[in-house]
C-alpha cells in the first residue's frame, strides 16, 4: 500500500515561512532555465510539459544560493516539514529516514532558517528535492480515474484526472515504486509515500503533511 500526501492546513502545523527575495530569485532562475530545456523536448515526449519546473515535481534541480527562509517565531514548536509555498523544508529527522529507505536518490539542500526575532538556525533543515518523475498509475485497477489525451495527434502526452471523492481508488504499479520512500507521479500530479515511510510519520508524530482528506485516509493500493 501507499499514500498520497498533501500539505497540512492546520495553523499549528503550517508556520508562516517564505524564501528571502534573494533565495526566491535564485530558485526561480534555475527553474526557468530547466523549464526552457524541458520545453524543447518533442511534444510527443511524455516528459514534455506546459508546467514549470518545481522542487516537488521530480526534477533534479541543481544547487542554488543563497538558501535562506524567514519564519515567524511563535510559541508552538516547528513541525518537521515546513511548506514555504515554493518547496518543502524537512528536518534532519525526516531527511535521515528518507535516506535510510532510499540512500542517494533524492537531493537535500541545507537551508538556514531566520526568525523574525533575529534568531537563526543552520544545519537543521534542508529543501527536499524529489528526484525522479514516475509514471506508476495502474489505470485498469483505479476507480473514478480517467485518462485524458489533450491532443489526438499526440497520444503519448496524457494525464490522469481523478475526482478524489470517497469512491475514488488510486492504484499504483508495484514494480514502478518498489523500494521508494517518496515519489512524484507526473501523470496524476501527486506526491506519494510508501507504507514504511507513512508508518514512520505516524509513529514519530511528524507534522506538516497530512495522510487523510477530511475523514478518509489518502490510501493508494498497489497492484502487480
């Protein structure tokens, strides 16, 4: 089994965090350069996309500097996963678990946190760069998931659309995700995590991602 993940919306688990202007400009520059290269691909290449490159969409984004995020100080402890609006910061604890499951696959860019009080934390947080754009949806085993070909002359460029209701079932091909902790499926535009990584998140009370939508679990089944 697997789970698709979303950023939690609870205020206590979603601190106000934003990239400094210099950091945002550096990030946008590398994304723009990569986007331009990907959009040079033939339009029948399934990796061609109209969307811009992002950290959380499976691209191997290179290092950029500076990497500084400003966070509003509050009484509540920070979660282990912080959404900045431009990418996810993960604590060393989360980083170590991902690297334990998938050694060497993903990229982590150490990032400094600067609080509005003037305090600064270094060597404790990293931007998570999810590496690898995966195509693992098993459409024949899904429920309420549909294949959409945008141009009949380009049948290889398609995406999956889901209604994400209580009756929706997301099925994933086990052979495409075996051994992974976290991955991005570009066909359905979702980030998934394995059961093992989800167990860690629940066992360690890791805050920042949600594994349920309202009152139902974000479960995905695995098929051969």
